[in-house]
């Protein structure tokens, strides 16, 4: 019984900590926007596929040309993968990505009349679409609660002590339990901004971080310093 009570208290404390972190990030980064450029729902779906092992900056350069040539889901579904490869080559893994884009759009045409579905299950059934992409679509396109577990989200939430795993699905599950559902998607966007501006993987600027007082990693480093 004691163990169960302790677990409940820990969960409450973690929710309070998560709320404090969300508030601090909201103040630091008022505009929580996706860094990928798009206008239509399928464009975000494609851009996110291209962003695998590639920077958003590079993807935005490539998609400007790509979306000018292929203006609809039907255009992509009928495209020759080889022609798409030539445009997206600088994004890396271009052969696989081109094939996924064509097959993804073909399935959208065949099963959804060219519309992008609005459920995690249907989205992840599309070629080349994982939970990260599906969550981004759910949050940014359909404004539903979403947790986009990219590398920034996984790394920073582990440092903060909100999550304790490198596994994207486990981190997503842990964060869903403690985050305000209405703020979870923007929270993930802000983690990307924070990861780029302050909490860089190789050189985190902990002294400039608005989350240092709430960060398990920073607090543990302080304790190590005090013991020296």
C-alpha cells in the first residue's frame, strides 16, 4: 500500500514539474511553430518523411521545388519515383524516401480519396509513416493532442527527468501521462527550439537555460560539483 501511495505522489509531482516546464518554455518561446514549410496537409506528411536524417532547413529548400512540380496527392501518386529522386537527392536516403512518397500518396488516393487521415492508426499504416510523423499530423493539421518524439524531445525530456528511456514509444507514453493534452504538441515544438538554441546535444548551455532549476541533469551536476 505504501509503495502505491508513493507512486501516486511521484506521478502528481511529475505532472506539476511538467506544467512548470511547459510554462517556462511558453514564456521563452511564445511562437511554437513547426519548422517545416507546408501549406497543404499532404505537404507536411511528405516534408516530415524527407526530414528523416536530414535538417529541416535542407528539407524546406528541397520541398519548395518539389511542391511546385507536384501540386496534389494525385500528382505524387502518379509520379515516377526516379523523377522525385532527382529533386530530393540532397536529403539523403533519397531512393527509399521517393518510393515511400509515391506509395504513400497512392494509398491516400486509393483509400481516402486523396485526403490525409486523422488517426494515428491510419497514418502509421501509410508507407514510410511512423508515430513521430503521425503525431505531428495529428497535432499540427488536426489540432488534436499529440506528442512528437523526435531526437530533441527524447533527449531533453530524459535530461529533465520527465522520461527515462531512449525508446520513442515509451517516451511518448510517459509524456502523455503527465502533460496537459492541449499543450503537448506545442511543448514538443518548443523543445526543438530549445534544443537548437540552448540545450544542444554536444554543448548544452546549462548556465543560460530557463529550465536549469527543473532539470535533473543540471541538479545532479551541481551535486557533483559540491562534492569535489
